[in-house]
């Protein structure tokens, strides 16, 4: 669920990465989760701009929160794809899993203080998120649109979330 703070952060449009309607997959629940991922990326970026102990601690906390939220979002999406029997689920899940592995690896590097460039990490996060939404997530969105057109969509699956099932 997108918090009031997230909505404010996005609407202020002063971050490193900005939500744009072209990223919409047409499912409000998923769009809100993508907005939250963008907000977290901006939060990490802001931590990178400061170089003190407090910023380092905030960065670590936000990375942890990001990992938790990414897992939550991927789980919601995979449940949705499963419910609509999306044929690209296995390929999509593979990309999700690889991303989680990469982010966990980065978080570990950060914790150990070795070979970690925060700025590089937030750029990776931004590029991956926007490109994944624009390519992979749009594929199931298109599939949903085609189900809708054919009158084959059970609309209750669009509000599917791992926490309210
Ligand atoms: Fe929105 Fe497939 O991540």
C-alpha cells in the first residue's frame, strides 16, 4: 500500500527518478507498488548525497526495507500472473529471482564495506526497475487487456495481494 508520505514524495517530483503514466500497467494495486519502489529508490539516492554515519545507517535501513518490499511486490505480481494463468510467469519469475539475488549481494557488500558504490547501486536500481516495468510487467498487462477484451477476466484477481488472501 502506498503511504501518504510516498504520495507526497512522488507528487513533489523532486527525486532522482519520477513516476510517469507511461509506466502504468493499468492495475492500480500494482501501479501503487511500483510507485513505492520508485520512492524507495529516491530515498536511497538521497542517502547517497550525504556522506556521514547517519546517512550510512539510513541507507542500510532503506536497503533492508527495499528488499522486503521488492519481495512483497514480486509475490503479489506472481500471484496475479498465476491467477490469470499468464504463460510468461516462469520467465518473469526468473527475472524477479535474479534481481533479489543481486540486491541481496549488494546489501551484503554495503554491510561489509567492500566493493560497494552507493551511487552505482541506485542507478542500477532505477534502470532495472524502469526497464523491468516497461518490458516484463507490460507483457502481463497486455495479456490482461486481451483477456478483458475477450470477456475472460475474473476482475477479482486484479486486487490479488499476498497479504489479503
Ligand atoms: Fe513489477 Fe515484475 O515487477
